[in-house]
C-alpha cells in the first residue's frame, strides 16, 4: 500500500481542477470499452450465462 498512500498524499496537493482532470483520466482508463465487449468478457456469447442472467431478473 506504500505506493497508493504516496499517490493519495500527492492527490491532496492538487487543485480541484487538476483533481477533476485526474479523475476523468482514471475513469477513461478503467472503463470497459463498449465497442468490443468480447475482449473483456470471455463468456459474452455464452447461452448458459445468458440463461442464468435472465433468471436473476
């Protein structure tokens, strides 16, 4: 956790505008791309998974 603690301390030194820019960039980097979900989800077109998901609704 040392590296994360260091980063959190550095974030506290950012202006509000800089923190917003950082937040948007982090969101962009961790967001799941919608254009190619098969790259992220190995069970994207799996009928059994679809069936199990449908039951949960």
